[in-house]
C-alpha cells in the first residue's frame, strides 16, 4: 500500500498569485487563470496534457452555488474531468495524487482560491457551525480560537505574551516573501492590542487574504520526461476531529497528529525531524503551536521554543498562514511553497533542504487536518 | 494581462449582492428533545453506555465512540466554568454542568469579566418567554452559592421540536475586474458593447475575459460589437416569477451578436401577447437591442431585443 504512491507522483510545477488583503480589481477567474498559466510554465506541459482538474473553493465565499462551474475556463478544465473539493486545496492534492498513483491518469492540475474580501469571512466560518446550539450563541472562528487558546495556555503554563514571537516571526518571513503583501510595518500598535477573542488579539489571528494557487502533479514517467529534479510525493494523511467544539480537547490536535502519523508511516519517516522544511496552516498563533506539537516537532506546550531567534530555519519559510490566510487555499499554498523551495524555484528556501512537509487545516476551529510530505532526489 | 483598453474609463468596480436563504432545519430526536425541554427550564443530556459519558446537549450518537446513546438524562442547570473568551459578540464559555463529562458551549451573562475564573460555579439564566431554541437559556452567570446538582432520570419528556425556521443572510461585494468593468463602463456611458478576441481560435467573446475558456490562452484585442444579432434558440415564457422584469408572455432567447462566438441570454420584446405566442421569434430571427433609459452599467440597460428584417 505504501509503495503504491511513494515516489510514483511528483509535483512538477506550481504557482500562486500574490496574496493580499483585497484583489478588488480582479475577479476569481483572473486570479485562477494567472496561477494556472504560471504553474504550467517551464514544465513543457500544455493545458492539453492535463488529464483532470480538481479544485477547492467555497460556494459560501464565492457567493454562488456550485461556483466551480463558472470558473472552468479559467482553470483550463474545458471538456476535462473536473471535480470540486469543498475543503482546503491540500485535500484536492491528496485526491489528485491518489488518482495518478492508481494509474488512471498521468497529469493532474490542482487549483485552490478564494476572495474572502468580497464578503465577511466570519459569516463563512459561522456557516460551518452546527445551527441548533453552536451558531445561535455567537460562535465564530475567532471565538473557537480564543476558547482553545485559553485551554492551551492554561494547561501548559504558557503566557499569552509569548505568542508575540509567533506573530513576529511569521510576519518577518512574509515580509521577505514577494508573493505575500504583508510587511512588518503593517503590525502597528493597534494590531498588537486590539482584543478579538481573549486571550487572542488581532495580531494572533490569521489574516484573511485573496489569492489563488495551482499545483501540477504528474506520474513518475511524465516527471522523468520533464527532467530537472522532480519533487516526489512520499506520504499523505488526513484526519478529522468531532464537530462539537466543546467535546474536543482544545489544547491538543489529535486529528493533526493522526494525519501526520499516517503521512510519516507512508513516507517511511521516523517523525517531524526528518523534514528540512515544514509549512503549516493555522488559524491563530496558539493554533500554530498546537499544530507543530501534533506534528511531533515539540513536546506538548513546548512549541514556543521553536520560535527562539535563529531556531528552526525550516519552519514556515514563507511566513505560513498567519500573515496571509487564503481560506480554502492556504494548505495548497503550503504545498506549492514546499515544492518550490525543494525544487530550487524559491528565493526563501533553507540551504540544502531535501525533504519537506505541507500541512492544511480546515473546518471550524481547525477540525480537519491534512499532511503531505515531499522529497527531492 | 495583454489588452488595449487603457483608455477606458473604469468607473464600474463592483456590484453588491445579497443572498437570503430560508431553511427548515430538522433537529432530530435528541436535539429536538433538548430544545423542547429548554422551554420547561430543563436541560436534557444523553448518556453513552459504551464509553460511560454524559454529554449535553443530548445527542443521538456519541461523538467519541459513535455508539447510539439511548438514555436521556435530566442535567442540573448548575456547573463550573471550564473556559471562556471575550469577543465583540459577547462572552462565550465552556460550562461543565454537574454530572456531565463534556462541557456545554454557551454565553456568560450578568457577570463582570473580571470576576471570571476557571472552576467558578455558574448557573443558568432563563429567558422570560421561551422561544423553543437554545437561547431559552440566555446564558450562565457566576453563582458561588450554587450547590452541586445531580443527574436525574427523565420522566415524561416533551415531544421533540421537529423543525426550526432558519434564514441565512449573506452580503457580497463582487469585483467586476478589468474585463467586466470595461464592458459595463462602456455600456453605461457610451451604449457600446465590447468583446475580446482570442488570438488562438479568433473567436470574439462576450462578456470579455482574460483567458479564452476553450483554448486557455490570454485574450488580446478588444472588439466593438454591434447591438444586432441572430436568435439561436428561444422559448416563450408564460409563467410569472419573482424578479421578472417583463410581463408574460415574452420571449427568452439565446442571441449571437454579430461577430461574436458567444451566446447572450436576453429577451425579445416589443411583441403583443399574440405575437409572442405566434412563433414570430424563431431560430434565425434577426434582432436589435432596444436600449432603456436606465444607465446602470449592466446588460439590463438593454430593455429587450426586437425583431428586425432580414431573418434567415
């Protein structure tokens, strides 16, 4: 089972638009077509070579039903097999890689996008909540993040002020990433002090942005024909926690741990320390610490140590999802980042990196998790 | 993007769209019972025999082990605070009701934030007029004097609330972007319809777009399109519906404007009821736009198309 996918599927191209607070002068299709066209560049593949398209987006965020039907042309999906995943694009990549590994297709295009600036993203998050008892009391993504952050900080005795290091590091990295419109200067006093969901402040919350990302997956044969140094998919896993947020642990993410464990098993990895690059998506600073602990990068309550000056150069070299969270696409942006960094297509790759891990979270309060591991020869 | 529309005034930036969707939510047995009993100021939980936990609100299946949770229990309205967060929408909290294993998510009311501590005793505050939903508990308040209650068997339970009316309201500000923005701007200001040509298939596309949907290559040249065309398919509308602009009967048609490769869905009007029914509009009919007095910057600025001479 493990050998079926390991090194049988490669990321042969990937691209993203710039991620910014509002692409108010462009439609979804404009962002999507830019990402798709650029993902094909340099691969020698043309749109005719693409066997199938799998895409991630949200009808709620798009403001139209079955919105993928209107975006087919921009995705290059004309008269092709196309399916929609109503979850982050990393799950689309998981399905696409599985499809290629099964032998039923050779080249797959994975697309994810959103323009949360066109509506109030909190309405989207609230729409995920169970409507009888969770929605009416005022539950939204911020509130869940606050409730879980309090559990985390209390259980492990981490002061809320320590979370500043997580924000600062993420934004500093994003500042150096030309594909993210985020700078350290944007972290003004109000950003640090505005209470959103105690103990979390504005600076602790993932900042919703607009953007699109496309990843081109190919079979072993096609990847070898393209040449260069293919970035192989070595492991994949996903897992989901229960919906009622009060029934989840809150201070740990067992579903993220299960997703990582499945990916490690498939990749033959002993754990997180096998990976030179780890790109994760989280809804808040405290959430990011919980993800890193679930991946096994730190003992429970200790992930904050990874943010000491100079520590962990391979952790979110792109800045992660905190400065730029493209809802439904942040995980696929992580996969694009890992592939570009391993494949020598990025200006912010750590030296000598050979193995990387991409993580996505989805659902209200990070209910759902997906992990894909990559390796270059 | 390659185009030559730099001289266009782009005043059309975005459109507001509001979705209002009515739902009838079906609560199911356990949740329906929980909601019904709140109206009698009783809190109902469920006991999972398989993993020996009591959770509230009552659930038909255990969230941990998936087993069917047969037994409903009456849960005290007192408990302890196990977590909270202060948001602009109020204070949300985890309240571990006495005798239960999974906290209830609800609000904190009548309580100063500074008095909240983990482990504090709290008790429910009830709405004066029950409405048959979870807000029949308005929230929980600090209640240091409350005694620790115990689970009790449920005797005669109220019938479950079967359905709840719900409406989801969502508001959007959709960007037109350069291509739609340029089209709608020239429609509004100059009564000019503009398409764009695909350099690969040479088709002229309306509405204009950045990439040809079929060839997946960037479009290039803007093309002025006449407001005349040919009906490709049509249907006589006899029924009335919400949002209708014309009075039935009228003709709804797919119109290929001259020089374009795309089909514009619009209506053919200026017909008597008799003419609309008569089949005067048919595939091959030549039509021309009748512009309205409105200048909204949309294709609804064309009131309708009228049949002109020269039909195929």
